[in-house]
């Protein structure tokens, strides 16, 4: 995830957008093909000095201003006028953000699915592993570890579905020009928008969304939901791994030691999941709050305030998903201890045990849904 | 909105759930029809002492415990055993929350649509009203007030669509019993879930979602997106209404006076919109954070922490939507001042004025989408 | 706490401010004594129709506009000109908020101290009660329950000290008039500010703080710190009360039952504490974010956005403090179970047991500090 | 600020803590001087491979575990047993965080003071520069630009004072050992704590604060208050710099250009200030929320969740302070435009103009306080 949201990845995504814009305008008959070719050739991140761009970005207020300047120099005088034609800084940066979002969401969904696969295996494998069901941290009624894992799976599938759906439906190119009017491309604006979208495999939006941040807000909200779905199993693992409970333990040898207490085996992956998901609600609030500050045709601060928390959201949720996958894939379950921990108050419910059959239905439903989703229509990154 | 989320409304929604549960079990052949009838008859909020329930709820940890007790007394000994059969407190409260959410979302979507209708009228009516486009609070390039209103409209339609879609797809009954196993209804659990869903016009969920709070998180996230869409036009109105700009003013006479400065006319509705939407990001964060704390089969605090912010979200977003509708419906626009404010730097772009045609396309697109959505398949509350 | 922050309490606090303003101006020689007396007599909340004020407040944008109107009517023509003289709506509402804050902080500090007293008793009484020290939810090294309670106490004393100090140092009158210039009181402005402060027992601020929200932000931040200090013991109680741990239980009979599982005894007070403290971080964020939106001489939304979350903060932290006091005062501790739970890995540290002496020092330090604070200079509400 | 909170800075701060711990134990007679010397000599960040530490930290759950391992290797067998003696990972990381906090706060206070100095100059220099006072974004009554700048200054001084006071009073060493009992240092624990505090110039805390996060919460809250104080002048600058208002402009040539609109001069520094401060409320909420999750003697996630947002807070507030200083130091003020913008409704208040004298008093009070604070007892970093 660090690589997907690295400065160079953003730079390349901005260059990809400039390149696609040139190609789209060639297809629309606005830019000679050889000029577009020159632009496309120049749009390689390795040709740019990212530190210098950063310094100039601070003075300009955003990184696109110096990038366009250097890109124009790189393509030569003839093609220079077609670089960035009809676009404004926010067009490039918003579209680049959508490209980054597509990669990040694909990676995150992949990691959530890894965790989900593990949860599905745990659910199926422990369909008849009896344990205490606990509510308000008190023993309540018996359940199975399979049912617990099915509950985890259900949340993970909700999250993967939501993120996958957003990725496939809501990522769109941004193209509006200086004040979002598409004036300088007139009358070709809508056509260039459509071709740019086609070039990049994103949706087209006839109405520029410079100051309508619904897409960004939905993205943040969905990452917030995913964080909750990732945190839930991690929280349960830390509780089940307590010495006094001892029903699961993280299965990676040599991990989780202590600087002062060598006998300890800390649930490091679950804890790392929780530490990452804990970052998310505040970041979502920051993104949502920024949406209110998009004054007039482009924000004086509200737009700029989105960049960092969005990147942080990808990193936090991505890291959490990777850690939870690691945790669940290696989770060691102790059915004997689970049975032994069941308190006297619950014994009456163990024979007969209708919960075994009823939770079996729950496990089946959750696992089938997961399997269907995993084998469903490909959601691979179309780019 | 205050009425929709009032204590009595929650009480009635809990009673509606208990009544529907009894009816569903009758249809499943588990409860004699006359007992279900007795339960249904007793499920009227006016028969209960809400203050006493509140006091007992504090001792029990939730309001369902004393409610069920009183309901059992009310129906007489014979039917008492069928009250709340197979259910746990969270089943009732979560389902009731979904019923409240349906009403609240319908009201909010209605108020957003009122604001959207007004924005659509402004967009169409001012399709050729030239004004300065402003980015980073500086004059950038000319645009039209129609295009600005089309941008507002676009955000409002995104929000209404998102909330309407959630309402129609994601509100589900909760039924799992004590530890979410459906054991005490076995083997009729899934059937009762389906019938309960039918009774209440909600979706069925085979896997109980006691600790999978995706539905709640999506709801909160969507309300967060809506808050941003509502705040954006309100922010613009406050800026356009500045004395030095003077391009719009709120059109309700006698409103917005000052205790010390009688000459003032404050944009009260826009300000109230902003004050309400400002509550939202923090509340969304609270709901999302709570999702991480749903330990085991039911949370020790995380669930309880959701109730209040969810209600507050409905109130804040609902109030904001009502205020923005009021603001936009009565907005007075001053095209002469808009034209006069255009600075010298922008004059060069006024003749010829491709932006007039290109923003016309944007207005058309936004208004058509709004009209299509408004005339689309009915999204009325199915209950 | 509900009473302290009720609408009528805010109304009375606004009236107290108007009354004190009249008295202060009489002392400054600006208002005849009999007119001030008439104003003071009229400033009783019971004389006002709070619902009507609410409706008119919506139209005016704040409640002070209609309040002043009605107050002027109530005092008669002669005194009417001296009502609200030199003040603006924000002066009255901000000062009233400070008066409410003083009462709320006093109540909250009182409830934190009740919890602290109980923690101190637990710390002293269990100074030699050996139990497992747990880190990352794993058994780490032995400690004592006294040391754990001393840790709780330390956080509670930090919180009480911080809130008490803010109450005594940072609550100030607001008086600046229409644009915060004190012009209409010139040259008596600073003197009236000082006298108003004296009348109300608040600090004076020569520089109006209409748009400098440090006081409000510090208040919110301190309440956020208090929420953390209250949540920590509650979290520990829920964990220690787990059936598999069983080292404490809440001691109020007949509380914490379940609608489906009569054998359960849920730690209701600890859970209510956690549900309340969970509201706080998001509310603090809302208050802090509002501070950035205080444009020019008075905010268009940012100020209005503060009112609700501040009140909610008082209620959430106040409720949490009351619930935690209840929890700790009645906490039942099981030293036998604590000893029995200590795992084999920790046995080596039990004989000799330097931790008994070293944690004894910690207990002593924490309890002494608490006692000193409790017997220190009176922090009673000076009004 | 990036350097102050860089990974290497944290590494060095951890090493400084280990070195000071060795020296403190030598002074307490627990460690031979030559062994402490060996440890001190080894504690140089440049001797460690920070990437490798990072990888091993992920496996161990925190960076101290591998650091201590490598440090022990570096000092040789004889001194190895005295490395990290009596300490636990959290002791080192929390103390290191305090060292970083001291440097970060000193830098932030310095930058706030630079902004404050500029605000004080603006206040004094424009003591009689008449302009429209604006409330709710409407012209209200006349004021002076001096009074406005005095209001900014007042907030900046509040923030600097609060942060400086926290730095001087609330930064403390952490030393408790494995379960916070100080057992392995018994009976020298309190003495070693005191000596360690002396070595590092931090406060001593007899009661370990592993799970009492008041210090961290207060720090976050104070940074949140500072963000509000920094955002307020930045917001005003963006509003005053609007073309239609034109009363100020950022004075750095060649900055704030647009990729599409060369005539623009965007208030880049003010916007960067706002983009940075907008990050803060969400981060404060994250830190405060983490405090509730410090289970038992050390958190399973709650502690780990603090590290990142605390660092982000330093960066965001530090960057905002630097940008605002830049903005205010170079601010160009246009008194003629200010006078010209005053609307007809306000003319009646201009002659006579008591506000000139009354705001003069406000300016004097704010500037005097600033001067006194700047010349007050040195608050320099004592280390």
C-alpha cells in the first residue's frame, strides 16, 4: 500500500492523466497525433525531479502547476501548447486521485478477501466447535466458533462488496477547466470528457465535480465501514487470546515477544489491525468536514485538506486488512479449551443443542455468499 | 424530524417489532392467532409509561428488558410466553432503529429533494446569468449562476440517491436471539426472519448482524456525504450574500435581524444549515468508532454508543436539509450585481463567451438527471 | 446534569447575564439604580415562554434577539433603553455558556471525585491483593489490585484537577458589543467588563473573545481528557468481570439482567460509562473544528455550531462520571479469584515479591495526592 | 518539523532515554560507571539500521524490542545486562515521545510567536485603520484592522501560552517496568525515576502513567486549540483577499499562480494554513478515543493507536504555524480599500467614532500581553 500511495505513484497518476488527456484530444481531432505522442512519451515519472516539484508545489499551492511547466519544457515548443489543454490543476489531481483510489481499493479488497477466505475456512472447519457465546463480555448462551467466524466473514464480505462496488461505479474522471465550465474545450467538452474516461477506464461525469465531493465522501465512508469490519475480528482475537480464556492464539512463531517478559506471546497482528483501524474514524471525519468547505468553483483549503487524510485512509485500512489476513490465516484455535470454558449456567443448553443446527445454517449462508462473491463477475482493475 | 426520532417514536417502533414478531410466528405456525392478536393489540405506545421505562432501562442496560416485562403483563398469562419469543433485546432495538431510519431517510430525502427542486429552478432560470467564477476565493474565469446552481443540484442528487438507495436496499430486520444463534426458534429461525422482514417491509438477513455494523456504518457515512452536499450551497450563499459581493440574499422578510444592528439582514437559513452540518463529521466518527467495539456476540458499550449519535445524525442532517430547502426556495438573485462584480481580468473571456454554451450543457445535464430521478420508480416508504 | 444544561437553565443564565450587566452599569454610573432594579426583577426564567422564544430564535438566528425584545417589554419604557445596553447577542450567550460551564464543571468534578474516593478506597484496601498484571491482554507480571486502582485514581485526579483549574481560571465574561469594539460603552467599556465579571464571579477579558475560541476549545479538550480517565476503569471493570476472569463484579443487586438470559449479571454501570465516553472524541472534534470557522468579527455558522456539542459534552462526561462513581462505589472484588488466576509463568515472581512493596509506594503516592487535592483550597463554585 | 518527528529523531530519543536510564542507575549505585559509559557511547542513532529495526518492530509489536537487542550486542557482554534494566518497551517509547514533544512544542511555540509578532505589528500599525466590522459575513459596525489583528494576536498568545505551559509542566518520564510496578528496581524505583527525570529535564511521575493518558490527551487538546487559533487569521485573510473585498493580499511575489489562469494571485500561505489545521480535529479525536482503550496494565491497540496521530498533530500544527507566520509577516494591507468598502449603513457610526478609542484600548491590551509574554521568564527548552 505504501507503494500505491507513494509520491511517485501520485506523480505517475498525474502524468497518466495528462497523457490520456492528450490522447483523448487527438481522438477528438483537437491535437495532432505526433504532439500527443510526444506528450505521452514525456509522461514518465522517472523523468521528473520529485523533490523540486514538491518545493515548487508549496509555492504554487498545488503540484500540478510546476508539473505542467516541466512537462511543457520536456515536449518541446510545438507540442507544448497541447499539454494540459483545457484542464485546470484540480482536473489532473482529482483524476489522479481516482486512479490511485482504483489501485488502492483493488489491493484492499484483495486483502480483505484473503482475510475473508481465512474466516470462511474457520467458519466451515469449526461448524461444530462448541464455545460460549458472550454478550456484554458475559457468558450468555452456547454458540460455535464457526458461527463467530461466520459473523466476521459477513462483515468482511459487506466491506469488500461496498469497496468493490464503489471502485466499479463511482470513480470518475474530473475535467472542467479553470472554473469548471468546460469553456476552453467548447464545443468538444463532453466528448473529451467521455474519451478521457475511456482512456483511463473511469466513469465520465458531464457535470464537473470540483466542489461536489460526494465521490470522495462515499469513498471515505466506505473505508470507515471497512475499518469496523476489520477491527471486529481483531478485537475478538485479542479477547479470545487472553490467558484466562485461551481459546485462540496467533500462530506465527517468534512473533509477539516482549522486551521484559520472554514468556509472553502477544497477538501482534490483531493489535496492529486495531491500531490501524483506530486511525480511521477521525480521518473519515476530516474528509467529510472538508466537503463543507469547497467554496464557489474551487475550495480555498477544503480541497487541499482532503489529500492527506485520503492517502492516510488507504494506508490505514490497507495495513489493517493485511494484518488481519495474516492474523486469521495463521490463527490457532483450541476447541478443547472452548468447551472447557463453558460455564455451569450454560450447560443446560448443551443437550439437546439446537444451536448446533441453527448456527450451521448461519455458517452455510455466510460461506455461500462469500463463495458466490469470490467467483462472481470479475472485479479486476480494468485498466 | 424531532417527532420521527422522539422517544415515543422509538417506543412505538420497538412495539411494532414485537407485534410483527408475534404475527410472523403465527404465520409460521408457532403462536396461536389469538395470542398474537392480543400482543398486537397491546403494542401501542400510549399504553406505556415512557418515563418509568426510561428509569428501568438505566438499571437493565437497555429499554427492551422492562418493555418486554410490561408487555407480558399487559397481554395476560396465556399470551405472555409468546411475547418476545426467540428474540433478544438487541433484535428489537436494532429492528426498531431500522424502522426509524426508514422514516427519517424518507423525510430527509424529501427535504433534500425540495432543496434540489429549488436548485434545479435556479439552474434553469439562470442558465445565462453571467457571474464571476471564483477559485480559492479569487475571481478566476466567468461562469453562470445556472452552472453554480447545477453544481449544487448535482451534489444534492448524489446525496438523495445514496440515502434513497440505502433505505431501499440496506435496512434489514435483526433476529438472532440471545447469542445470535437463532437456536430457540430452531428449525424455524430462517423462516421467522423472512416473515418478520415481510411484515415490516425490511430486508431479511439470514446471518444476524448483532456485531457486524456495516449497515449502521453505511448509514452514518451516507448521512455524512449528505451533510457535505447540504453545506456546500449554504456556504456559497453566505459568501455571495456578503455586502461586498451582494449577489444573492435570503428572501424571507423579517428574518435575520440583529439585537444590536437593525440594518442587518443575516442569511439565517444558510447559517443554520452550516451549524447543523458541522455536527455531522464528528457524529459519523463516533458511529464508525463504535463498530470496532462490538465484542464477541454483543458489545459491552460499543452497541450502546451507537444509539445517540445515530439519532443525532438524523436530527442534524434532517434539520440541515429543511433549512437549505427554505434558503434556496426563497433565494433572491441579483443578476445585475453579478455582472457588475466581474473584474477587469475576466472581461477578455466575455466576448465571445463559449462558457455560456458549455455551462448550458452542464445545466441541462444536471437538471435532466434531477428530473429523471424525481420521476423515477417510486422510492416511497413501502411500509 | 440534564437540569444544569436544560433550556430553562440556559435561559436563566442569559437573564442572569442581562441582570448583571444592568447592575454593573449602575455601579459604573451609566444606569439609574431603579432601572437596573427593574431589569433585575424581570430577569426570571419563569416569566418567559420558552417555546415562543425558541420559535423566534429560529427566525432571528439566535435566542437573544427575542429575549431582549421581551425583556424590554417587561421592564417598561423607562428602563427599556438600559436593557442589553452596549451588548450584542454573542456577549449574552457566551457569558451564559460560561455560567452553565461553571455549574457543569463543578458537578462533573464532584462526580469524578466520588469515583476517585472509591478508587482511593479500593487502592488502599487492596494494597496487598495480588493479581496478574496484564499487558496487551496477556498475563505479564504480578501486580496488586491496589496498584491498578491507584492507576485509575491517578487518571481521575488528573481529570478533576484539569477541569477544576479551567473552571477557576478560564471562564470569563464576554462583552464587546456589535463588532467587538466596546464602542457603545466608550470610555467605560473596560470598567463595565470588570464590574460585570465581578458581579458574575467570572474572569474579565479586556480583549473580547467573540472569535478567539481558545476558552471553548480548552474546555472541550479537558472534557475529552476526562472522558478517557473515566473510560479506563470502566473498560478494566468489563474485562475483570468476564466470567473467565471473574475478579470483580458490579455490586448493585437486581441490575444488569437480560431479557433472554436470566442468569446473566451485566456490568451495566461500566458499560453505561463507556457508552457515554464514546460520544466524547467526536464532540471534541466538532467543537475544535468550529473554532476555525469564526469569520471576521462573528462567525456565520462556526459559533452556532459550538452550542450543541458543548452541551452534549457536559451531558456525556457528566453521565459517565456519575455512572463510574456508581460502578466503583459498589464494586465487589474477589481477591481469591485474583490469586487463583495467576498463571504458571508468573509464579516465579511471587516469592520473593518486591512488587508488593514497590506497588505499595505507588498506592501511597496516588492516595496521598488524592487526599491532598480533596482537602486543598476550596474549589467550590464562587457564585 | 519533519526533522523533529522523523524516524531517526524518534530512534535517537529512544536511545537518549536508554542512555539516561543507564546514567541514572549509575548515580543510584546500581550500574558500574564504565558500563553506563559503554551504553551511553552506543546510543547513537547513526549506529543503527533503521529499516531493519522497522521490519523487526512489526514482528515484535513495537520498535523497542529489537532496539534493545541490538543495543545489548553493541555494548558487549559485560554491560549488556544493564541495558534497559528495569524498563519495559513502553517506558522507553513514552519517554522518547515526551522528548520529541518538547522539541516539537518549542518549535511550534516559536512559529506561533513569529506569527504573533507579525500580528502585533499589524495591530499597532493599523490601530487607526478604519474598516467594516463584519458579523455573520455581513457588515455590522465599523472597527479597525488593528482591532482585528489584536483578536488574532489574542488567540495566538493563548495558544502559545497553553502549549508552552504544557511543555514546561506536563512532560514527564515514564518508568514502571513490565507491569508498571517498578518491582525490578525495588527499592530504588522512585529514586531512579527522579534521577532519570533529572537527566532528561522532564518531570518525574511516581505513579507510572502507562494507562493514564492524561498527558497525551492534554497535549492533543492543546494542539487542537492551537489549530483553531492558527486557522482563524488564515480564514480572515482568505476572505479579506477576495477580489470583491481586496483589503489584504499575500505579499510574496511569484507565489500563488494558477496553471490555467495567470492573472490570479492566490493566498497560498493562508490556504496551506487552513489545509493543515483542518487535519487536526480528527487527529485529536483519534488520540482521545485511544485513551479509552488502554486495557489493564498496557493497551492491546490503544497505545499503539496514539503514535501516529500524535506525530501527525505535530506536523499539521507545526506546518500551519509556519505557514501562518509566513502569511502574516508578508501581508499587504490596503487601508484605502478598507475605508472605501464601508457601506452606507455604517457611515453614521464614523463621526464621532468612539470605536477608534475603544479599539485602541483593545489593541494596547493585546499587544502589551504579547510583549510581556515574549519578554517573560525564559521558556526555552531546558535540555
